[in-house]
């Protein structure tokens, strides 16, 4: 028999709030009642009203499925009965508190996983969640409120929702609701208003919720436009794109675009550089890097797009990003270049912009020409001399050869040979030399080979046309050859630069980013004698010994000694200097962080100690003080039994206080390295076990060799680990202690059948003052495991956790055999 699944998966609707009490559950129930009135089959799978009368009234008229009960650590809890909801198979299920962690015993650890099963079964689900429970914002919320959120839900779970509705309430309105007792019980209102529910906290959380939902709406809008083929811009939000060329005007354009974006709340700044597809860009990598840093410091984003037609590439990017405005610099071309070259990038972009506003920003380089390399930098000096000489000599030599073979070739062949000579000259000396060769060849061709011979006059009109065509073709071909050669050289230079920078980036990605390593890499890449850092002296110019200097920060210079560098090499050197500056800054930050880390660790330890002492040390002290005060009171006559009970209470409290102080002292001795050890052969079977309310079962303790340990310290370790196992083992199940040999070591295992411990918490559980998994505050300072690991390692052993087969956690103590 084939099982037929649901026609479609269920749809999820999420009511998202900024803080508890904004009315998410109320809105969820109201949504359920409205759907029920329209004839939809709606049930309440789980709802938590928190004794709020207005919310409880909304349950009237809705079908409420019974909850399932689960026992955990001696307490009975209720959870949503997932199987009951699946069996009932309603059209819509109302399930409160999406990030809730289920009590152990069900098949899913989180409620959002239960909801996922309902959706797969074709059941629509309406649920609630607060912004602080989103995984990506968890750490930000903790920094704002100072309260860690233990229960989180992956952002993707909420993003997959068919509909997200923001439940918004101003901070003052929520505080009024709390003051009126509509959120928390009266005895909790004052503490809540003065801590988590401060106006600043609520305002920040509200802004986070609004921005997160706005981003989700923006994603949906982009998807809708893509699915429906909508290319025109929808001005839902100001997005300003600034076009960068790597020129000196870039900083001006970026700041102007940032001011435009800031005029509207929530405006976005996007900087884009259009790179040619052949990789032969004229832009300076160092300038683009600096401008990228400026954009990011102003809160914008930087993008690089490949395209040969700059206006089209710019506008395509702007439309893809739903940009409303485009900021460009006015042309740097001079009047002659503008007249000869026609419309520039800016004019073309304005014509093609459509519904995107284009801002043409003037700057100091406007109309002054592009900063291109000078002709001297395009050819070596030898070819600059050889080109003009060849332009004069080669046509003369060719004329001498052809004059001696007159009659063997016609005029067309002779003209083609002169044309070949002009092309050869262009290959040697560039277009200027080719122009000189073209003029020389035209004159010689006219004098020696076009009738009448020996005169510059031309007898036939056809020969005039032939000479004119020769001159035009010679100049055109020479120009093309020269341009192709220059592009070839630029391509070779670009390839060399790309390979060098790629090698540098590879070293950085592999972690070879120390300042010394980068200096060595720089020296090798440029073939210099030395590369080092120097402190700025405040004087302009380079050192007198011919060294090349490049700034790498406000106070440092990169100094290279050796050969002179060409202009193209200096451009790559600037990129290297940027990496050195970044590595230097990282090194300084790492050094500062290393200096601060011990202070932060001590501060965290001090804070944890104060928090623990404020309760855990005060509680037994208060118990002993109350018992002794009662015994000293003359207002009450105590019976012998009452007096014995008070004395027992005082003794128990003082004993507990003594153990806590001993643990603190032992931990301080461990951290100071002042613990005295007396290692000797110790049989594990002789180690006494602490009294326990649950059964303790031992296996194999009599069959293993003695271990090398300090007996009193080993007793402390076993007692702490057994106490921890007892605390997490359910009632009715025993704690197992087993031992086995592994080579020259003995492994002692203390096994519990509790809920276990997530892998990400297995290092934190051994930190002092950590009580992971303990929901009460009566289990001590959280020093037991930290002290146990410290004592074990002091005896030359190890202590580590592993999973108990089935369920639970096993603590493994490994010690050397005696």
C-alpha cells in the first residue's frame, strides 16, 4: 500500500515581537479565532498565557488539545503533545513560543522541530517568537541587555515562514502595561522595569526587530521582482550607488554619496568599481583599497563588477540593487579629448538612466585630463632612440634595394613592401616612429617609383589615389600595431602584478601573515637587498642613501634598499605596503589583546566569584546565623528536639560553608601552583564513596592495579564527580562507577543517566563558577568539576567527558599505574 503525503506542506505564520509582553500570544489567538469564524478547523496545540487575564479570555471558543506530561529531575512538566496534534490533523494549529526547549523525553529537542513536523504533515502553524531569540542576534542582545538568552532558534527557520507579522509596541507603552500588572506579577514589576525593560533596552530591541523584518520584506520584494521580470526601480528605500574609478576624486564622491544616503533614514550606500573584462584596468589598486576602507567606515558596502561598457555595467548594477540614485564624477577629459571622443561615461549614463537619478559631482580633476602614463614610460630608452632612426633608415635602404631591381616588381608590390616597413618600424618604436616612417616612405615612393620619376609631381590620378591610400593605410596599421603592442605590454604587466598579489594573498590565507614574513616576501618579490620598517622622522622625502620608502601607517615607513623601481612596480609595492600595514595593525591589536586578556579573565573570575558568593556563601551563613540567633533568643522556649534540630541546622550550614571555603582555597592553590602532592600507590577499591540518595554500583575496582595518586586528593576528585553524577541522574536509576586498564594507565568512569551535555559546553563545564544544566542555585559555587580537573592534572592524570551509551554523561579519570 502506498502512503500518500499531504497535497502541500503547511504554511508557517510568525508573530515577531521585540520583547516579552508586546502581545504576540494575544495576536496569535486573535488570528486563530478569526480563522475559526471563517470556517477553518483551528486547534490550540500549545499556548502559554502566563496568568494574563486578557490572554486567557482569548482561549474561549477555541479547541484546546490536552498536553502531555513529562517528569524531569523529580518535577512534572507539561509539553505540547505532538502526536495528538498530528492525529487530530487540523487545518491550523496554534503553537506558542517557537524557540522553547522541550523537556527531555520527546523525540525533538526544540519546539521549532515539532512545528517542522506539523508543517511536513500539511498543517498550517501560527507561532510566536521574540527578536532576542534569533540565533544571529543572540550575542548582540546580550551586549545590550546584559541578559544571556539560553533558548534560540535559527534565523532560517523564521525566514522560511510564509508570513511574518511584527507585533510592535513603543517602549513607554510596554512599560505602562507592565506597571499596570498586565505582563508580570506585581512583585516582579519593579525589578523588570529597572533591569531588562529599561527604555534604552526596549528601544534598541524594537529597532532591531524593525530592521530585521525590513530586511525580510526587502528579500521578498527582490524575489517578487525577479519572478515577475520587473526591471524598473521601485523606490521603497533610498539606495545610493557611487561610481569609483580609482582616481583622486573618489574620496569626494564617496562623502557626497554618504551625505545623500544619510538624508533619508535607512538609506544604503553602495560603492562600485567597473573593471574591464580583459583585466587591463588603469585604476590604482592602492587607491581603490583606500576608497574601499573609506566606504566601509561610512557604513557602506564596496562592490567590483566586470564590464567593458561602463555606463551599461553601472546602470545594470544599480537596477539589480534597486538603487534610486547614482553619484558620478564629472569627466576628467580635456576639451579636445571631449570633442574628438564624443560623449563620455557620465553623459551616456544620464541618457540611459531612466528612473534612476544621476548626480554629476564636480571635483578638482574635472577637465584636467586623465592621469595616464607619459610616453616615456611606455618604451625602453633604447627603443625610443631606435624607432625614429629606423623610421628614417629602413625606407631609404628599401628604396636602394628596389632601385637596383627596377622592372621586376610593379608599383603595387613596391607600395606593399614600403607598408611592411612602416609596420616594422611601428613594432620597434611605436606610433610616432611609424608616422615618421610613413612620411619618409611616401616621399621616397613618389620620387623613385611613381611617374614621372625623379619629381614629386604625379602624372596620373590613379597614382595620387594610390599614394593617399598608402599613407592612410600605413598610419592606420601603424596605430593599430602600436596600440596592440601597448595593450600586450599592459597585459603582461597586469598578469605579473596579479601573480605577485595572488602569491601574497595565498601567503596571508595560509596564515603566513606575520610582519617579518611579509617584509621577507616583499624583499623577494622586488629583488631588493633589504626590506624593513622604520619610524617616521617627520621630514618629507626619502632617506639620503637612496632607499625607497612607502608609508604603511601614521607612524611607520616601509623602507626598501637595492635597485630603482619602475612606476608599475611602485604601484604593486603600494599594495604590498597596504598588506604590511594591515599585518602591523593586527600584530599590535593582538599584543594589546594579549595584555588585556589576563585582566578580562581576572575580571570575569571576580564577577563570577562575587555573584556566587552573594548567594552560595550567604545561604549557609544565613542558615547558621538564624539557628544560632534562635537558640540565643529568650523569647521562645525550645524543646530538646527543637534545640537539637536547630543545632543540626547550624552544624550542617557551617559544614557546607567550610566545604565551599575549602574548595575556593584549593582552587586558588592550584592556580598559584602551590598545591603540595604526596603521590603513592593507591587502590581504587579503597577509595571511600560519599553518601548518596541514589544507588551507586561499582564494577571492576578490585581487578585493576593501583594508581599513582595522592589519596586525599583522589577522594576529593571521586566525591565531586559522584556528587555531580547523582545530581543529574533521574530518581530510580543508579550511578555506575567502573574501572579498566588501558596500556600503562587506569581509566575510572563515573556514569550518570541524565540529559547529557552538549558538545559545545564540554569545555565550559570545567571552568570555575559554571553550573551548566543546573536550574537551581543550591548546588554550590560550580567549582566541583573545575577543582576535580585541576587536582587530576596535578596528579599527572586527565579528566574528560564522553557520552553515555543510551543517554547521559560519563566522566573519565585517567591515571598512571603505580
